[in-house]
C-alpha cells in the first residue's frame, strides 16, 4: 500500500481500535496518549479539535464534549461534589441556570446567584464550601461584559475556581486564562465550528490537575464527542479569525443603525460608546466587540410577531453564531425557564430580540431589518 500523507485529517469513524497482542494493550496503559483504544476515551478527531482550541486559548490542554451543556457540566463536576456550593453570575445563559438550579441541586450542589451590582464585591456570598464562580465573558443575551482580571483577583482571594464561558467572545477577542481564569468553556456549536451543523462543547484548563479531572468526568459520564462532529468542528475552526472579523464589523454597523431607528427602544452592544463596558470591552477584546447584539422594540407580542414575519432573509432560529444571520427570542427560548421575577430583574421583556449577526454583506442585512421594523 502506498505511503499516504493527507493534508486534512481523515475521519476516524470507529468506536474501537485494535491491538496486535496483549503486549501492545499493556503499552496503551503504560504510555498514555500514544495509542487509542475506545472512542469514548479518545479519538484522533476529537484530539485534533481539543488541541486546536487549546492552542487558541493558551491552556495546558482541552477536552471536547458532546455539547456546550455537557462542557458546563464537566467543568462543574470536575471541581464540585455533593455538599459543595457554586456562585454564578445573575446574568447567565438560561441553560446554565437550569443545570444548576434544577439538576445539580438534586445531587447536593448548591448555587447562589451573584447580582450584577455585586460582581466584584461578592465576599458575603462566599461560604466555606464554595468551590467555583461561573460567569460569561459577555452575558447572554444582554451583553454585560465582565472584567475578567478583576473577577479573577476576587476568586483567587477566596481560593475558588473561576470558570468562564467564552462562547460569545471566542479566543479571537478574549483569552480568559491569560486574565486569570482557571477553566474556560465553549459551546463549540456556536462560533468555533461556526456553520450551524455541529453540536459540541469544549473545556480548556489552566492546570494539569483540572484537566485530568475534566477528562475523567467526560469519560465516566460518557460526554464524549463523535469523530464526525469533531472533524466538522475542526474544519470550521480553520476560518474562525476571518469569520469573527466580519461578524464584528457587521454587528457594529447594525448596532449603529438600530440605535438611531425610531421603532427601536434600546440596543445592547458593547461596540456602542453608550454601553457601560464599552472601554473595558475595547481593551479586553482587542478592539473588537463580537457578533452578538440584542435590541428591544415595544413590549408587545404581536409587534414581535409582525417584525419576525416581515423579515424575508433573516430566520427566527433559537441558536446563534452561524455564518448566516438569525434572530432569537430570549423570553420564549433561552430564558424561558426563569421565573417572571428573574426575567424582569435582568431586563428580558416581551420586546427583547437577540440578533446573531452573520458574515453576509451588511447592506443586505440592513435592508431586511428595515423590512421587519416597518411592520412594527
């Protein structure tokens, strides 16, 4: 058989790998990382994806998982056991909130939500059994941006782990480990793979000890990612820098357009000078502000429906970060599980629409948004 040297990694679509004899099996255990045995433990495609993301984030290693949710789960279970306590930013993805409040509470992990105004002064909320603080670089959906360096100083003071969900920013904008975070998580489904055709997650660690714990959780709980999904995500990752530049540029243009539109009551986008963390984001994000924004039209369900129906090009799709622009409705999707009081407190009202800005020509997007807004 000729010597084959593919430029792109082939897909190792296999659940198990073979050995010549018992001696080779023993080498698998004696020399970790040199051979493969079972794809739940490791696979060349998932390893490639993990290594590439780890390079971008600057950790000691990464573990890929079956979804963003399983990445959050793996990060928390790597650090916490029954009887432990977690601090979580009040403005957080609804799925993270549901995981902590509805599921992990059932197995004895407590959670306290840190109000936005106490983000850097949460001393009174720390308990002897507090193990970690979970937050997002940019919150979903109202784009509050955290000062990660300041947050890391506070968590180190209390000797608790800082776990940062960097999905919205990506390492192209911000590298949380370099700012003091202990663990970084991503929904790879979003920007890292980038084409709305993969469901995956990743956990990147600052220390070998945390990495080994995350690997153990992934393997034991069966949170692994399939070879084909790993291959697709690694393929998408190759264009991440290019895509993020266009996402950010388009989002800035659209935020400025919405900001002056008479039918729009409020816009949340860190690239606008009015945004409370505009300067912080500029410094922390290398002068880029991300591809996500939210805006509010009047708080009326029918007005929201007319806006959505008036769009010809931008679909209503409850996810984000694909190359094609889409809108989402936080009240009815990502933050549906929150109580009305929680929704109101963080500002998610009937008229709030989240816009995931794609990489199309900006003129096309502005024309479609104008069509939708003309129906409000």
